[in-house]
């Protein structure tokens, strides 16, 4: 089987985008606190403590996003940042009137951040943490606050729960739509294999890794031997069934790290990372044999089919992907010229 098209790339891209979004929300929080202090400064507010908190929080933001404190942002690092936001807001509220502070609604920012990046369960936990901070602020104002707690607490927390619920639902809908769009843009509609746009990007990355770490990789060029005959004899629906059948047979012989793409009408490419030409030849023979032994089923028809395969490897048969692909195509042509239903490993001779 092959990986879900775009799986790793989508996740990585999402995390990068989320990290940028979190940084923007954190700077927005800093700006809002500064604007409050400039235009709404009250005599009872502790100016020194507020600016100290702003400096520390700004240093944390720069550490996370500009000084590579976290080299590879993950969901755990995003969760830590939202916790830090809640702590910072609680700190500011403590010095600006506690529960009477006009900045109390700043708690909505980490809720929105969590809803956009971490999902529903994590967001509910964040709301629970905010509720605990709310109780702490009330207790520091009046120790009898906890014992005299009324519906005010529920009234103040309910809007936060509503915002958390709505934002997480919208964020999930957006992410699902983005995933579908990316899947459609990177896969072949008929076979759900990668299209060449996505395959070339993956191949470029794998070749760069192979060159950097002195690894090998192999490429298979696979071509159906009978698509035109099947189309002419049984119709295009049978031809489509043949193409899907070939892809499924290929997938059954690949590792999860291998990649298959539809190159053309009945041509396919398989990228085998960390596989030398000898190992790729074994895979090619397994694919050829599986397809030859499994006729295509199209309605009541059972149609025998075969494939021809060309094999080339990096760096043995080329120092660049384009050269390896060209040599795999030459090997495929040799398989066709020598009777079909066979594989050929590229040789300069």
C-alpha cells in the first residue's frame, strides 16, 4: 500500500500555518494589553508588573517563533503556547482589576487559538483551565468568593464555551474542505494514485535526501500491454477497470514508504526509497507476476492482462532524477521490444 496522498505533507503544512497563526494571535494579545495601558490606564493598576509581564511574554513569543526554541513545531508545542497565553492573561488581569478588569474577554483569544489548532477536546480543557483561573482571581479578591459563588460564574463561562464550540466546528469544516481540495489536486481521479505534479514533488524531495545522506532509490516505469486492445474490444469501461486493477496490483506489492503515480493513460511510475536496482527488480517481478496471474474483472468479463516494466536506480543509473527517469523509460522500451510481459533493469549496453 502507499501512504495516504498528501498525508504527511498536509500535516506538516498545517502545523507551519498554525504556528504562524498562533504567533499573530500572541502579538495581537500583546498589542491589546499595550493599548489598554496607554488609553485606559487606571491609578490602581500596577504598571511595573504589567510591563514586566509584557516583556517576558514577548520574549517567549520570539523564542518560540524566531529563535527556533522549538525546531519542529508540533501540536504539543502549540498547546504549551496556549497555556502560556492563559497564564499571561491571568497575570495581567491580576494587576488590572481581577474579575472587574475590562481585559477579562482576552480569555477568548487562547480559546480561539486552541479551537483552530488543537481540536474540540483540547479546547474544552483550555476552557476548564480558564475557569480555574477565573475562580483563582475571584478568590484573591475575596476569600469568601468560592463559598458565595452563584450563577455569575456560569454566566461568564457560558460565552467562552459557546465560542469554543462554534470555532472548533468551523475549524474542522475548513480543515476537511482543505484536505479534500488538496487530495483532489494531488491524485488521479480514476485510480486515486498520485498525479505527476505531486509525484514530482515527492521524487525531488526523496532524491535530495538520497544525495544528502548517500542513500539509494529506485524507479519503476510500468506500462500496460493491452489497454488499447481492451478498449477496442470491450469498451472504455473495461479499459478503466483494467487501469484500476493494475494500480491495485502494484499497491499490493509496495511498502508503505513506496509511492505510485499515474504517469499517463496506462503508464505508471513507482518510487522505491532506499532500494537498490537489485531490490527493485524483485519488486518489479512480483508486480509483473501478480498482474499476469490475476485477470481483470469487468462485469461478466474476465480479461487477461500483462505489463512491461523498466527499472533504474539512483545513483547507479543517474545522478539526477530526470536522468534516472529517462533510463527507466529506456528500460521499459526494451521490455516492450523484447516481447512484453517482462521487466528490464537499465544497462548502458
